[in-house]
C-alpha cells in the first residue's frame, strides 16, 4: 500500500473484465477445462482467475464436489448481477442509438423531393432521434463521407472512392426536355448528334445527372457547351419553359409540367437513361441501427413514382 492510494482501491483495480469473462464462461461450460478450451487459455490460468475472484470478494463462487463444479448461492448471485449489468448496458446503448443524432447527406434532387418522406418514416420508429441533413451535389456528399462530416449519404448514381461502400436501390430515369413548341417536342431522334447545336441548360459539374450526360457525350465523342449551369432544378425548369434551351432532368421532376403542356419530352433512339440511387457510407464507419433502418426505408421504394 502507499500513502496516496488506499489498499482497497489498489485491490479493486486488480479485478478486470477478464476475470468476469472467465467466470461467466466457466458457468456456461460447467468446467474449468471446457472454459480453458473455449477461451484458448491454459487451465491453470482459469483456476487462478476464479481463485482471485473468490479472494477478492471474500466468498466461495463454486463448490467442488466429485470433480464437478456447482455454483454456490453467492456464485449464482454474482452471475445474475453480471447478466443484469450486461442487459442494462445493452439497453443503454440501444437507447442512445434511438435518442441520438444521425447526420445524413443527400444529393440535391433526393434531398429536395425524397428525403422528407424518408425522415418522416424514420422518425415514426425513432421519435427522439435528431436528424441533421446536408444537401449538396453527389461529389460533395462523397467528400463529406470521407471527412466523417456525415454518417450516411444518399446519392444518384454510384460512389467513386475505394473507401466508400455503397448499396444501390431502384432510382429513376432521366429525360430530355424542351419547350412545348420546340422542334424536338414529342419526337424520337435517330442520333444523339442531332442535339449538339442546341443550347443546353444543365446541372453543375459534380452532380450525378450531369456526370451521366457528360459520360454519354464522351462515349459518342460529342461536345455540348451549356449556356446555363445551375445547382437548382427549378432554375433549369424555368429556363427551359422560357425557351432559353433544352435540358436533361429526372422524369419525376418534370412529369407534371409535361402533362400540363408547359414542357415536352423527346427521346434518342436506343438510348436508355435509367439509373439507380445509392446509400453510401465509409467502409470503416460503424453505422447505428437508425442508419441501417434508413437504408432499409430507401430500398423499400424511393417514392419517385408517387411524386
């Protein structure tokens, strides 16, 4: 003992989680030999740990009769106490998860039109959960995942970093749109090259839709220079309606305007523009149950067909 640390405190520090684990394993297996085999520890070390516990608490934990171990009343009480502590810890962790904070990042289209529905369903299961949302283009959301600024992201398309894991689910389709009186309105063009002399109003670089369109152009060795670029879908819609150019946007964003005759769709023969959405997270990130629940809600249906 020392003057600065009482004997009782020093002894208490000698009792470790290892002792408790060995004790519980001996209770489960019914013998020290079996516990030693399960824990990959030498049998004398198991016996020593149990003896240290008995000396520490000043009680007998096991009766040793005919080479068999029987829990004493004190042993049963100790086991129940350990189990109760583990149950309490598990419940505490679950409560923290359900009442904690979840940081979500989404691309602009998903954040504007789909995220509110996802969060509403999530809050029905976790009423006390605080959800913080960051809405930006897909490239920015990926970087936020890498910087650990958000727990999970929901983007259009796929992630590019090898440090990000993604789980895809049903998305939407992109459509070409033009003013209702445009020469392309309601038509199917034979070649994508027919649009190269048109004025385009496009999403900004780094957005998923723009990335897809740029990839299609590159594959066919075409180049389009947009007259407008914007992170706002509404700005693009109003620009097309005003006759300032043509564009490419998710169908569920424009279908009402097409039905009402304010915009028109046109197609390119044999060009499919279906795409998936992805839930993304860092490969080294532990996801709480609330994040996993959000991922399942996304996979159940993105809701685009109901907008």
